[in-house]
DNA sequence: TATGAATGAGTTTTCATTCAT
DNA sequence: CATGAATGAAAACTCATTCAT
C-alpha cells in the first residue's frame, strides 16, 4: 500500500543503465573523499542527473552501498566461469585464479572497495540489509570457499577452519586497496607476486626451529 | 582546525588520564555504532565528562582518531621489547611474535580497530594529519618490517617488495576484526592458527603443478 | 498557478467523469492520512490514473480542495429542493431539514469534510481562490441562512446576528466529523438526536435562576 | 541509552521559559500561515532563537502541536477553580461559565486553536502521541462533562449521549475560531450571545408543530 | 489525452563546535 | 578546568510540477 507509492521506474533497461551510471559516478567520487563526506547530491551530479533523481532509482543513501556490492561482485562473478574452466584440474590453481580476479576488481575500484569493505559491517547490523547483503556477497564467498573445500577433500589444501581461511585470503586481496592509509600504496602486480608467494608457502625459507608451535610463538605477550 | 588547543591544559597527568578515559569510552561506543553515527556528545558522556569538555583535551572529532591510533599502537609498542628479547635468534619467530601481539590488540578493540584502519585513509589525505600519522604508525610498521628485513638478510625469509609483505601481513592480522561484515566472525585463537599456518607455508600441501608460475595463475581472466 | 488549464480538456463529459474519479479517490486517501501527507501521485494512483495525469484536469494540488468543496456542496444542493418542498410551512423544520442533510453529507465523507473545513481558511487567504470559494460555498450558507431569516421575520426563530447563528449551526453539524481528535467518535444518529435537542431548546430543563442574563453568565471568570 | 543523548536541558525554569517563547511565537506565525506552510526555522526565528535551537527544547515539529495543546488547555485550567467556586449552585451556570472561559482562550489564539483542533486528529493516529494527547486534553473534556453530568443527575440538564453533547458544545465554542473559512469572521461577544441563547433554548420561539419529532425532522431527505 | 521520468526547490533535522559562566 | 546552552551550516530526502513522447 505504501510501498507502491515510490517511483519504481517501469522501464527496466533504463533503471539498469541509470544504476550503472550511478555506480561509476560513486566510484569517481569515492576516489576523492569518504562515503560520509560524499553527498548524495554530489554523486548524482557526478552521474549527470539531478540531485533528487537518485531517489527515483535508489531508496536512500545506503542503497548506494548495496549498488556497489552488487556491481563489484557482479564483475567478479562474470569472470568465474572462465576460471573454473581453465583450472579444472587443481583446486589450488583455481583458488589462486579467483584471488587474481578479485584482485583485479579491487584494483579497478580501490577506494570504492575499501569503502564497501568497511561500511558493510554497519549495513549488516541493520535488519533491513542483513539478508540482502548476505545474498549479494554469497558468490564471492563461495568462489573462495569451494576450491578450498575441494582442495582439502583431495588432500591438496590443509586448514581447519574454513571461515578463517576464507577471511584471511580475502584480507590478503583486500590489502591492495587498504594499504593507502596504514602502510603504503602498492602496485597490483608487485603485490600479487608477494601474496601468491605467501599462499604458496614461499615466505619462510624453511620450517622454524623445533619447539615454536603455531600456538606459542609469542610467549612473551600479555 | 588542528592547531594547538586553545586552552592548553597545564596539568599533564590530568590530560593523559582524561585522554585514556576518552579512548576507552570511544572504544565502547564504537562497539555499538560507526564513527560517523557516534556523536562527540555521546563519546563525552560515555567518558563521564560533559559534552563540551572534550574540546579541552582534543581539538576536534578527528583528533579522536589520532587518539585511537596512539593508544592502540602504544599498547603494541609496550609489548615489543619482550618479544624481541624472547626471539632474538630467529627473525621468523620474532615476526610471528609481533603478529601475535598485534592480533591481541586488534582482538581487544575489534570495532575500534576496524574504524581506525578505515578512517586513517581520509586522515592521511589531509595535510594537517599526514605527518603526525606517519610518525604514530611508524613503530607498528617497523615492528613488522625489521624482522622481515633481518630474515631476508640471513636468508630465512624470502620476498621482493617489503611494503607489499608488510601490508599483506598486516591485513592477515586485521582480518580478525574485519570479518564481521564481509564474511564471518572468527574467534581469535582459531584465526591465529590459520594465519600462522599460511605464513609458515602449510596451506598448500605441495608445490602446484609445473608451469603455473606466480605471475600467471589466472590466464583465463580479463 | 491557478490559471486556466494549459490543456483545456475538450471533452466535457470526460472531464466531469475524471473529476468524480479524483474526488472519490481523495476521499479514500484522506481516510488514511492528512491532506499534506497525501501526495498528488498517491491520489492519482488511487483514482486509477497516472501521476502526471491529474494535471490534465486540475491545475494544482490546491485545486483538489476546490474539487472537494464543489463535490460536497453539490451533494447537499441536490437534496435542497426536496427539503424546501417538504417543509414549506415551518422554517424551523426547514432549517432542521437542511442540517440533517448536511449531517448526511458530512457523515459520508467525515475525514474529507474535516480537511475541507480546515484548509478552506488558507485557500481563502489566497487572492486567487477567495472569489471562487465564496461562490462555491454560497448555496450551503444560504440554505441555512434563508430559513433562519424567514423564521425571524415570522417570529418563529430568535437571534440577533445572522452570521453567528449560521456559524454555530454549521459547527454543530461539523462536530460529527471533528470529534475524532478532540473528544470522541460519535455515531451519526446519536449525534443528530442531541444537536436537534439543543437547537430545539431542550438541553436546559428550565430557565437558569434569575439574574444570569445571556451576556453575563460567567461573571466569575477572567 | 539512546534517549539520554539528546540535549535535555538541565535548567527547568529555562526550559519552561523557552517553551513559552516558542508557544507565543508559533501563535504569531500561525496567524499568517498554516502549520504545514510554517517552517520550524521560521518559528524559531520568530521566537528569537536560532533555527536549530528549537530542537534543544522540542524533539520535532509535531512536538510544537503538543506544546500548543498544553499551553492552551493550561490557560483554561487556570481559570477553572474560579468558575467552580462562582457557580457552585447551578451546574447550568457552571457549564456556561466553562464555555465562556473556553471561548476566551479560543478568541485569544484563534488561528492557533483552529490548527490544534485539526492537527490533533493526525497526532492521535500516531501511537507515540495518543496517550499523552488524551492526558493533556482531559481537563478540558472534564470541565464540560462534569457539570453536564451533575446537571443531569439533578434533573436540570437533559441529554442522552454525553459524548455527543460535549462534542456539540465544544463545537459551538470552536465556531468562533473556525468561521474564517467556511462562513464569516465573528466578534467574540456577538458570537457568545448567540450560542448562549441556543444552549439556553431561546433559538426557537416555541416547540415546532406537532408531529415533527426529534428523529424525523427531515423526512424529505435522502 | 495520457504518461511517467526527471527535476530542484524547500524542509526537517543533526551535530561539531564555541563561549559565557 | 568544566560545563552545557546555543548556534548555524550542511545533509538526506520529498514531492508538486513539467514536458517529451
């Protein structure tokens, strides 16, 4: 009754086109400032539409974040079939393939990705976004989780907690976009080489000396 | 905007105590909401002081971020001597020790850390914060970089680009606090076990098949 | 703003039909929300026409109020001849007859009537509506005023200020629709019985004690 | 937790004074325009405070309506004891006394009263206001209802449905402020004379002819 | 005639910051 | 040092109205 009142835009192709416009605009704006510094008006104008027109396609500012998530995961999803086809044999290769594609998307939209990665936590706290968000992010999550599980089943990959590893690998990729603040700005291929090496187990020359088990490397801390 | 306090507090011990109060307060507030949702008044009240009193010790809301950075890096720094003493022999162990301590700090202030990690990029864009920020973050950065370099010199750790590796390891630790949104909420020790395994090179059972070089694992993608 | 329609609709019957549609739609919408909460789009949609189509028949949102006035007074006017015919003898009966019909219309469109009764004051302040409004409302006003004057002329009804009495009787009828907020929601026939009794002079059992004249009943107040 | 965050103003006398300022300001603004045309900013400025300062004392625009209700009922309540003392003998006199005082308040704030009378219906629909509103309006309602009931008990006042009569008498008073739109603008004392005459049963010279019973005066209508 | 996407002026509301006490 | 009332700039969002189709 009250939902149908908004301006739902009958023309679906138009809606898609406008949303793409808005996504690309927000991408440009977020290169300059944070999500909270960026105003809806600014984003609209950058997209070449009037201030109020954004509300014809989106129900609020937060919906821009959902649009970002959908768009970026979409670009990743588009590349997945090719990867799976290309690395049918070894799940380790498939995993690295997914990470490489993810890195490509992240690199293409560095700042926007950083924003998404952060804001998603607050979106997730809101009942109205929880479900949708999970659904949107699912393909990315699975793209990492599946080769991991397949690898483990075949004895090619070793880990205990799937979630932790997925998270860790996701973070390794994210690092490309996050570096800006905390540490340094890195170029994509340079960064890729290093994280591939880490994943492949090349970081440490050989096993650490005897007794230093995984759970006790830091005996000196609180 | 970030000039000196208008009312430079004479009593230094008091100033330090109040800042600690504020840091702990912000820590509690950020567990509930984002930095931009949190108001200065709310933080002040949570700290047990009046709304305006925050400006006696801080010059603006952004200064709270600096305070967070200082406080968290401080807690890390305090633990560093013990680590270095404990693992004087193998830089690989020292590196893991630093990471473990960092993980402890991150775990203690999860949401606050996530906020800091994100906001730092915008602070850094402002001329007025750039320098101070770099200085504040320096000890953490070095704590990771130094054992890495020492390890490389002694042939125990292998990598090309220091920045990338520092970033990657930092991200691996950060993952503990970030998981919330993008993926899953992980417990500290479980997470630690997995990232240690990755760093130690245990993730992959053995080298991937022949030709899949580090820079070409994803030949199929755009 | 209130100038003639830009696209004066040629087909007069169509225009009348559409206006009726709109009137009935607004009647339904106002049962749910206030005039200012109701959007033009909502009213149009409720009427089964497109958002912009309302402007083919009406020059603006305020014109909806004029339409309401016309429609409701119209329904009253339609019933007047029968009343006058039925009570040709006693103007007191005629007066009550008019009030009863008015009460019927008010009851039929309670919320809409309440809106009209209120908004009319602001319409009236606008030069562009003043004249038209007076003209539209005239039949109702006369329907009350005429039997009153005739009654006075024949010594059957007693009053000094015609306007005040017309207003008072109008308010007595309006009460049916207004009660909602201030007091209680009353059923039409129950309410009618009480106001008829008041008008007929049955409220007070007998004249108040001696000196309390009409103009001095409240000597004790500020 | 979230409630205490707003600016509740510790100083109670100050809060009361500011609210009075705002009430008087709104009174002046509503003489010029409708509640929906009046902006919060305009009201604040008229009250001599800054735009945003209204939110230090009120939680939103609707709260202005509550303030109006409280203020006007308050002025009425203040006069009640004197009336009750002055007319202890005859409830009919007391009733007229209350009406006269009400008429005085209405006259003092005509447009504001009209707004309140109308908007109250929408406020009442909101869960958050229902209870408070009922409580605030209660004294006025009782002031009319009590003498009516006492009068009926002693056989001095005759009616069946209390709510209807209270409503009708309230409407008779309200007429003074409402006339503007629908009919004519009347002066207080002139209006008072006429409604007193109606209530006292002087409107009709004598009983209408025989068979025209209260429930059938309008046999000719739909 | 009818439509509905697009507009942008205008509104409420929030909140970091100041400053008199 | 501490306070908290006051400020006013800024932002999200709404919606009557237009106009190309």
